């Protein structure tokens, strides 16, 4: 279960976030590349920007549900 208190650096404010259990598997970034970014130095993902359209929201949810470590949170 994602922990909003342990968000990775770089997450923009909003409902979606990535916490510090990210294993850098690239699943979220390949599923929703406009929403999730990669912090190269630390080797983890973060929410680059919050979804704005219904398509982006569906892709963000797909990434959240498929995340192997349940690292992506949605407080919306």
C-alpha cells in the first residue's frame, strides 16, 4: 500500500503520487509517459504531472493497478 508520507522527491501536488518503495521497473513510465517521470540519479519514478484528461486518468489508473510494488497512490 502506498504511503503518502513517503513520497519520492519530484512528485507534483495532487491526487497521484509515487512513494519510496519504487523499484524503478519502468512500468508506470511505459504505461503513462506523460504522467510519470524518472529521477535518474536516484533511480525511481515520480508523478511528473497530474492526469488532466479522461484518457490520462485511465492510463494513470492502469499504471497504479499494475504496479508490482503498489507504489503508486491515488488520494483523489
